[in-house]
């Protein structure tokens, strides 16, 4: 039972990271119709931000602030430099552009910083375990869960209470109509990227705290999982992205914990098979988005 | 000078020549209606004014200023509101959120609030449904919301595309009386409609399009029951 509780905490913690990344992908996709393959690098930039802040002795709060700020700046800069000039391009051209951005950034990290992982010394009290309700669980895993849920609640409030948030929800449904109400298209898009960067920054902090290091490929694999989560949840659907993130995280953790060792190499294959089975039953994803398509 | 002047407007979609040199002057404080069969170019004309369609040649001027290089959001800022075909309310947003979003163009938050109250006074059903998702409203209620949403920008010219389409007869009456009220308040209306008799009954000027060209243009009295209107609908 103890193991099961611990693994559930791990599953929610990992799923939370996937959910945050999947949300960033979904927000940008729902508004710009861009599948941003460079989203992982936004997360990596956040990781290097955490590394820099810790290295310069800024402490944990400083590391959190710098990590998130780096990710937001990376996302906004990416939109300005790479995607805004491609306005009106087909979904395939945008996808290829994002691949290029991703590759360029990875090479820059490898040559400009280091191809090897940079260790991030974490305070000892974070790496241990503590007792919650009689069960022993990891400190970082529990903090991750709290941070994830604070981020999700904050995002929900932002999307419901602020005009920019409402504009983003409206733009996901009918972007052209938002412009016909006099709202600047560029601002809505920039806000979407900034928000996706913020969520990737939160994910980067949780990820680096769990792993204690940052490397040029740090963002690649979690974002790959987040892509699966967005497709599973329904591409462009925000609640779907969250649900998909937690499901992918849960399948991954539980298959690792409870499958016999001989099946361990097939873990990703098992996750993907489960996803394919769900998509066979629900081809538009678990929670498809509201979208009125107009020429 | 007219409020809106459309001059020799040509619009092409690839090989399709949707508008072939259309002229129209809309005077301030009037209702102008654009009639014609499906595919005659009515919506194209309206969406060109709204900034959603680029034109190949000719010009559209609002208060003397060319709209040629203006983005849709700039055109709204300039004073032209759009109540589009199919209403296009944001179905996932509540009625209140639809209006709040439309009010964002007002720099003064107090003014946006006053306008919202004014809309609830004008369309009491929207006040009743304020917290409901717009997707749950009936077609007529959605049309009221689309009009209210466009009015939140306090436009001087309101573009309306088929506002009575698919509505119950009683709702059609309401829509046409709303349009007349707007004119009384000094808002100029450019109206695309399939309900020819009702539109001609309230309009000050009518433009009849047939496959992208002007078939007739003038005050309704010169057109009603006329050969040109019939011709426009039969040649489509």
C-alpha cells in the first residue's frame, strides 16, 4: 500500500509536468494553429535560468523567478523572431519552422553552454522524504504537485477573470471575429506565447528540482510526452491537455513501478499503445475543443 | 461627403471575380441595403469594408480615409462595427464575457460598464442570460448578442450580414425594429439581407448585385417590384 501511495504521488507529480507543458502547447495551437516543436527548448531555457540563478547564489526564490522569466522571454522572442514573419503560412510550414528553431537552440546550448549536463545543487532538505498522513513520500514530488495545482488554478482564474484571458478563449474559437471586435491580433498571440512560456518555466523548475541537472536535451522528452497528452486530450483543448498530461504520467509511472523487469524496455511502447487504443475509440481526443472553422 | 464611399471595387478569389467594379455611397444616418441572389457578392462587399477581404482595385473610404491598408482591428477603431453572417458569437463564453470582450476596445473602463448596462437595458433577455454560455442561447438571442457586441465599440457605421436569417417571424420583426431604432440614434447601417420586402421597407438606399456587378442602385421607391430586382435574382 505504501508503495502504491508513493507511486501515485510520483504519477501525479510527473503527470503535472506533462499537463503544464501540454497546456502551453494547447494554448498556442488553439490560437495560432501552430504545433510548436520548439516548446521543449523553452523549457530548457528555463532550466538554464535556474542553473544560472543557483550558480550565482540567488537562492531558491531567485531561481524560480529567473527560471520562469527566462522561459517567458524565450517564448515571446521565439514568436517575434520565428513565427510572426510566418503569419498566414500553412500548418506544415509552421511545424517545419518550429523544428528548425528547436534544432538551432539545441546546437546553441551544446556549443554555447555545454553538451554535458550541468549539475544544479539542490538544498538537502528538498531531496529527502517526509511523512504525509502516515505515508512516506518524496519532498520534491509533493511540492511539485502543489506548484502544479497552484499554476492550474492561477491559469483558470486568468482565463476566466481577465479580458486578455477571455480574448484568448474567444480567439481559440474564432480568431478573426476577435479582430473584428477591435482587439489587436498581435497582442493576443504574444499573450498566448508568454503564457505557454510561463507554464513551461514552471515545468522546468519542477523538472530540474527532480533531476538536479540541466542539459541541452532536457526539454525534448517531456515535451514529446506532452504532445502525446495534447493529442490524447483533443488537440487545442485545454482541459483535454490537462487530462491527457495526467493520464500519460500515470501510465508511465505505474507501468514502470508494477510491470515485471522484463517488460521495462517496452514502457514507452506500452504508453503509446494505450494512447492509440484510446484514440481508436475517441479519434478527436477525450475532450475535443470548441472550434468554428471559417475560411 | 458620404460616410462610406465604395468606388469601382474589384475583389478576386483566385480565378473567381467576386466583385466587378461596384460603387456605393452610404450617407450618414441612413440605412443602405445590399440585395442579390446567393453568390452575388453581398457578403464579399461587406467583409471587404470590415477588412477581412483585400480588393484587387478600387477603393473603400470611411469619413474620407481609405481603408485599403487597414487591419480589421483598425477598422473597428475607426468606427465601423460588424455583425457578421452566422452571428459568430463566442459560444464557449458567457453572454457577459462576450460583451466584456467587445467592451475592451473602450479605453475607459467606466464607459465599457455603462455601455454594458445600456445593452442589458436595450436587450433585457441578455441581462437575464448574462451568466449563460452564448452557445445555449436561441438563434434570436444570439442575434441580439451579436448586435449588442458590435455596439459595444460605439460604431458610427454598423455592418449587418443577414441578421434575420433563420429566425422565427416574431424575432424577424424585432431585428428590423432594432435596425430602425439604430438609425434614429444616428448609427448608419449597411445591411445585407435575403428578406427583400422587409429590407426595402426600411432602407433609404438599395444596391442590387448580380454576379458581382451592380444590377440596380437607388432609393427603394425606384426599385420596388421593378424588373431589375427580379432580374438580379433570376440571373444568379
